[in-house]
C-alpha cells in the first residue's frame, strides 16, 4: 500500500495498480472474469447476488449461511429478496435441497428460486469437495439457477484441500460457479474484498450495481495493491495454510480434554463446548466469540498471524482453566 | 354493492358508506382503530407490517405462515425486511420462540426482531387460544416488539372458539395485538380486505404507507359496502360458522376411511392423505389444492357457500374413489 | 359483474370470464399481449415498470407525470428506482429529452435511463399525436430503452383523436410502446386496471411481479367482467367520447368569462383560474380539485356519467358566482 | 495508519484508535454526536439519510446535489425513497423551497417531505453562509423535517469562511443540522468518510442501518486512524485552505483569458468554458472532468497536494493552448 500511495493516479480504478490486480485475478481464475473490488464482505455478497438475481427470484442458502444470519438483513434490504434458508447439519446445501425448492418454479404464489449461495469453507468449518460443488452447480444449471460462492474463507478451503490455483479453479468457475466473493479481510489484509463474476452476466451492469450498493472505492489502487501482493507467489494460500496448521496444532494440544468435545478442524476453526464459568474465565483472558450460547458452544479461530507460541499459550491456558487451580 | 353504486360520491373514502364501515369496525374492536381498506390479502399484510416495523427490524413468523410461503416474496420486496421463520409443527409461534430470537437484540451483526406475526386460524387449521395469543403479546411487549395478526380466516377462528364479538376482541386488541389483517375475500366477499391498526402507531403515516403499497382504493365505497353488510347482524360470523360446520360434517362422513388419516377440523380445513391415483381422480372431478405433494397430503376446505348437499356428494365421491367401483 | 357472481369459479384467473377479457384485449391490441389485471392505477404503473426495468436503470418521465407526483413515491418504494423527471410545459416528453438523458449511458456515476414513461392524455390534458409517440419510441429503441404508456385516460385520448381501435393500436403497440397501463376506473368501472405487455418481455415473470406488488386479484372474474363489458361494442370509447363532449360543452358555455383564462379542452379536463373567493364558493357548491394553488388554478373534469344538465347547471353556477349578486 | 497496523485489536470499532477518533469528533462538534465511520461517500450519505427518514417520507435537495446525480440512484435503491429535486441556479436550497414542498404535507397522494439535504460547499462551488444554513434548519424544524448536510467538501467550506472549529460548529449542529456526512477522501485520506449524527436520533439503530448498508468496517482502526491524524492540529483545515488557495492562484493566472468566462472560486473548484478543440487538447495533457458538455463547460479542481508549481504549469499550458502555437 505504501507503494500505491506515491504520485497521482486516476480515481475509480483507472490506474495501473488496479489493472495489475485485475490481471492477476483473471490468471488465477483461468477466465476473463469481471473483477469488482468492494469495501467489505457484506458489500461483496450483496453486489454478487445483485449481479445474479433475476426478476422475482429468491436466494437458496443454508440456515447457517453468513448472508442469512450475520449481515443484519442487508441482502433483504438492498435486494428486496427472500433468502430461502435450508436447514443443514453440515452447513452444506445439496442437490436435493435445490430440487425440493424448485418444486415451486412456475407457481405464481411462491417466490422463484434463482440463485444458490454456497459458502466455502462453511460457517461450521466444513468443506465442500470439488464433486459436491460440481453437483450443486449442475443441478442449479439444469433448473435455470445461478450459483454464488461466498469465499470469505476460500483461501483456507483451497489450502486445506490442497493443490493451489488449480484447486481454486476446480472449486469455483471450473465447477460452474457464476460469482465468487473472494475475501481478503479475514486473510491478513487491511480490509479488501472482491467479487469475481463469470463474463457475460449482469447485462453489463455489474459496475453500476456496485456503485448503487455503495461499494465503489474511489481510490481503488489501495485495495487493489493489497490483492496484488496477496496473489504474488500465492501468499494468500500460504497465509491460509498457516492458519489451518495452527488450528490443527491447537486441536492436538487440547483433544484429550473430553469436556470440550472438539472435532478435528478441517480449516482454521473449532467449536468446543465450555461450562459458563470456564467460558467466562477464558474469554476474559483472551477474547473469542460465542457460537451457540444456550448449548455452551464457542468458536476458536486461528489466523494468518497466529504464532505457534500463541497457540501453545492458549492451549496451556485452557488446560489450566479446565483442570483448575 | 348495488346500493353503493347509486349517485356520485367522494373518492378515496370521503363518502358515507366508508364512514359507516369504519364506525362498524371500531365498534367491533371496542377501540378507535385506524381502518385501512385494501384491495387484497397480500396488500393488507404488507401494509400492516409497514405500519409496525421500525428501523433495521425483522418479522418473526412460523415457517408455515402465509407471508413466508404464499406471497411470492412480496413482504421482502416492498419492505426490504427479513422474515425470520421459526419451525413449528402446529404453525403456532410461542413465547419461547420470541425469547430465543430476542437473544440477537443489540448485536449489530444480526437483524433486530421488531414484529411478531401470528396467523389465526393458522395455515394448518389450528387455533391459538386467547391465553396463547395473550402470552405471545406479553412476551413481545416486554421485549419491545409489536404483534401483527394475519386474520385472513379470523372469522372461522372466532366462530370455532365461540362467543361472538367479545371473543374477537379478546383474541386481538384485548390481548395486545397491534394490527389485524381482517379478511373478507375468503369469507364470501367479492374481494375486500382491511387492516385494523391500534391508534397511535405508524407516526400518523398509515394512509401514506397504504398508498405506497398500491392499496388505496379510489372507489372505496365498494369494499366498504361489503364490510358494512358483513358486520351487520354478525353475518361474517354466521357464514364462517357455517363453513366450519360443513367441514365437521365432511369429517364425520369420511373419518372411517383410515387411509385418509384425517384429523377432526378445528375450523374449515382438513389435510388428508391420498394415493397419487386417488388424488388425481378426485381432483379431476372436483378441484382442491395439494398440500404436501411428496407426502401425498392434500387440503380440503369448505366455505360460506358450501352446502350440505355439496359435502354429501363429495364424501360419497371420496368413498367411491377409495373403495373403487 | 352480477353475471360473474353466479356459481363457483377457479380463483386467480383460471375462469372463462377472465379468458374472455384476455381475448378481447388481444384483439384490441392486434397482438398477443400479456394481460395483467390489477387492482388500481398505482399498482398498474408499478407492475408495468417492474416488467420493463433492467438492472440499475431509471425511468424518464416529465415532472408533471402521475407516477412522479401523485403516487406518494410508490414507484421509488417498490422498485428502488430513480424517476428522472424532465421539465415540460406541455407535459409531453420529446426525443430530445431522451437523447439528453442518454448522455449518461455508460457513466458509472449516473443511473442508466432504461424506461421512458409517457402519459396519454397527459396530466395537463394535452395529447401526443401518433407521430410524436412513434418518434419517442424510435429514439428509445435506438438507445436501448423501453417505453411505458400510462393510459389512465387512454380512452379519452383515442376518442379525441378519433378512429377507434385502429387509433388505439397506432398510439400504442403499433408505435413501439412496450407496456400500457389501461385504465378502467376513470372511465366508469367499479375499479379495475390492466397492464398490457408486449409478448416476450419480463423474462416470463410478469405474473410474479404482479403478485409481489400485491396486485393479483384472487377473484379475477370481477375486474375481468367489467372489461368484457367495456370492450364490447367499444363502450369504453363511447363513454370517453361523451366525457370529452361534455368538457367541450362546458368550455363553450364559459369561454367568454375572461378571468377564467380557460383554453379549449383536448379531452375531458380544463384548467381555469379563479380568485380565492370564487374558488371557495364554487368548491363548496360542487367539489373539484385545486391544480396550482399559488397561481389560483383549478381543474375541472367531466366523466362518463356527466350529463348535459350537470354541465349547464355548473356553467350557470360559475357565471353567477363570477358575475356575482 | 502504520501505527494502527501494529499488534492485535478488537474488530468492529472496539479498539483504542477508534475511541480516540470518536472523542476527537465529539470535541470538534461540541456535542456527543454518534460517530459512524463508513467506507465511502455514497455509503455515508445513504447511512445518514436512513437515520433521518421516517415513514413514507422524501428527501428535498437541489437538482445539482451529488445524491441526486452522482450516486447512480443508490439512495433510491437502498432507501426506497423519492428525492425531490428543486431547481436552483446556485445549487443552494432555500426556506422558500422547503415551504413550497411542505404544501403537500397531509395529502395522501403525495410523498411527505421528511429530510432536507444541503451540500456545503455545493456542487457548484458556492457556499451557504451560517445564516443561510440556520434559516434552512429553522424552516425545516418548524415543518417537522430534519436536515442532512453533505460535507464531502465541508473542510473547504470551513476554510473559506474562516474561523476554524467554531465555524464548523456554527455551520452544522449549532445551526440545527441533524446529520453530517464528513468527508475525508477528497481531503487527502486513503479513503474514509464518517457520519456524525445528533444524539437521540434513529431510535438507537444507527449502527444497524450502517451494517445493512454494507458500511461497517471490520478493521475500523484504519479509517479511524486517518481521522485522528486529520483532526490533530486541525490538519483537515490547513490542507483544505491550501487547496482553496491554489484555486485562487489558478484563477488569478487565467482570469484575463476572456473566453474561459471563469468566476473567482469560493473554494477549490472553477467551472470555465472551453472550445471542444481546446478541451480535448488540455484533457489529453492533464486530466479533468467535463461539467456541462453541451455548453462546453468543464471543472477544474485543486486539492490538498496540488503545488504552486502544478498550478503555474497548468496555467501556462492553458494559456499556450488558448493562445495557440
């Protein structure tokens, strides 16, 4: 970003830094995607959905999805759209869920499913396989629906599945996904998100929809510069792989504590159970979010800058708290 | 309506017929409610919710509710609002459901519950008792929420519970309900619905919201005249009671057919199970709606103009179809 | 409507009366238009615009237009759309207005003109000629825009221009108009409006948009029956011609009163000037609407059921008031 | 920003940098305003308006206003609201404009004016005096309306009027303004805007509206840090004063070129006229925006980092182009 701060440049993306970032994303996707930098993750999802939705259509998602529970109704407010939330114990949507919702197609009393939104990695820390994503996309396409992938944690997913850029392609556009919200904020950036859109969608109006959603950065070179750095030498994948490893390490250090009932992490999150007293004591010492308060479940996440020392200290703290003084 | 058609009258409700209807509704409610005639049921619900919703608020309802599944996303489209649909085997929302949703109050990442919408009689033909409605309203009020009652079939509910106008009051404003969508269309009218709103709500802007929703009838005397007739001598209750009785009669005539697995109706609807062949044969003969197609469940409804002869013929037809020729 | 009230019929338009009305409109238009009955005029305009608007588009109209000033912001509220209102002394939009607005096409900071909305007869009682409508449509088409015609008073316009059904066609679909809001309410009906939509528009979702807008009549045979009667033997044109004639008669009876400064009516409205005292006295005696209050201008309208006797009495009253006792 | 980048901090504003920025703004305003950082200017305006608007209300603004012409319909899209744009040769709204619009208050067919939005400095580079702002606020308050000030260039206005922080207060909350969009992006920051809201408005839901609008920065310390620096030692005012001076310098250097017809700048913008050939030649050499293309008018702006040398070079270039080789 410091480099991007020198000299005068054209606003609204007409600068060489933005052009580099666009090129880098097109190479990553193996496709001339439309690249729409946005300010935040809520904005990225709203812009992506606005590009994919047709008249009187709804969005299919799981009841765990971030767009459904963590965006204060932003999609409904901006898009005027119903989110049809499907229950799912794994936070993954299935071809069967799509087929069931499509039973309403053509019935004037029901909203018409138009977009399927999947999250990768999911809000429960689970992963779609390449085959699962492809099956969702094929069912959607057969029924005339488009597919959005909320990739706030796509880096962690790609890193966990392995294989680098080729894996990214097979999990997204290669599988038939139409738009990806590609997250930077949760992977070490100052705050930058981007929508990658399959060419030819949104009637050439994607940029206008971004502006309407209040997501057009006038000094676009700053978010762009962050992505240029992240994509260079696949830094985005190595930071995410590190976060995943730190989660595995944490799990290995506390897995014997049975009261936690903590499953091995697939990416960089764990969902252990704590007694109210232990939870309060631990949160006071090192903040983390509650997950399912009535059930006593919390969420532990590692990130690009979590160190092995952080993890060992935290694990020791847990052990001390649970085994008591 | 023929009477209302004579002579010239002021448009948009400035006529004596509308004034009579407003007076009749205020007497019915025992309260100087705001009376907002609308064109249809979808419009009535949208107008009622627009009067009750505050900033960044959501609507709590069951996943069975008409506003959630049968209005093609009209509430989300016009109101820009999330409907938080709660699973319920009886299609009734409980104080516990409200409390659970209110756990999100004050958390900026979650939409804020603002209105509870209950349906009476419910979409499954079940009934809230007066105590149940009151408990919902008390919980809502304690948490700062308002209560909307979708009364497309309120007449059938009042008739089933018994007690006339006093029962209506105890089921609605007396219990703490803030707005009622009072249905005429399903109870014999040519097409007329009305929103009854507790005085002092909507910042004096209820009429403007109705107009914005495209629900201001310019020739308001026509819907008004229908309600004047319906409220006179409690015709609305006797027609609804008749519909309920016809449903009971139908049940009594087919209850022995075990494959139907049909529960006794609380109002004017039943939800029997039919084999695909029997369903097709019966629908071809006398149309009715499917309910849960994969489960083989259909919906039979009686209405204000169903005759005993209709019921006996239909029951005989069912028996013949199921027992075969 | 009495005829339509006998016997049981399918709801939501699946009845023979609705089919007759649809056929009658298709014959009138000389085209297999989609026929969407709606409850009111605001709803008809909102549904028509929702069928024509694309992503991030605006509506061009004059600052006099009904959608701009008389619908309480309903189009903005439901459609989330900007109305770009063009000043016009005649309430008519021109090809030059369209060209000027299209200067913004492609500029991401400006909303993109997508629909031109014209009113015929206009809110000032003026008329577009066939050539003027055609020129508007040709400019719009060349720029990729669609054209909506608000025809709340299309009957009066056709009657004034002369020529019957063929004139209607040349003023609308023959000229290139894409959607017509065809008014019944202002032309003698109990309350019925309809949207006529060029085939192939709205991605097959017009009916869903109508339902979202709260404009799907469940007992559709009632509005349909009114249109069947109106279209039979061109009753809609003879009632409108009568209203126009009554306006001409009124004008001929008061044209010598110079203080009125009243121009000869083109259809069924006049916009005379009155002193505050004269206005108050006349309105108390026979209600009419103010038009431009600061300028002292009012609006006089005649209608399908205005009699020659009505007109002569009103003219005499005016004369008496102005010439005073 | 580099300082803000060290160590781990709470997300969504729970960090000491954000607290410092909030305190600095409250001191600047002399009032415990609600301080809502947003990503961009469009977002700031949308959030501010969403906090001030009531049911079925419109926004009054001039037809020049940025919210009306330069935000791609974002306010209409997100807010579902009509912008009532008033013609004004100076881009300033007057108490008379407000009174005229308020003639519609109480008329159900017209949208209800609810918020007046003024821009300071205006889009034409003009300034409201303190008395003019106060008069607008008093008229608005008397009619029950709230006032929004779009302050994308408030720094330039304060610097031009003189007097520092006290002047800022007298131009905004001291005059009765209810919400200010305070711009950073146009005054040297990487990209940061903030909404300052009079305490007690928006029903305590301002933060929720910001989140719905996609404007909640998760790493809030970065925009906050920029404002901390800008407010320290009134840097925001000295950078703006510099931009204003550079505009004055430029004017003094080209004022004798009569074909430019350029008025002395009040802040940091000028609107000269150029022939198409001269415009093309100059823009190719040093980019600037067109203003009124058919009239041959362009816009020249100076900024915080424009140097005296830049200005002298540009003026020389103009002279050379116009006087020709």
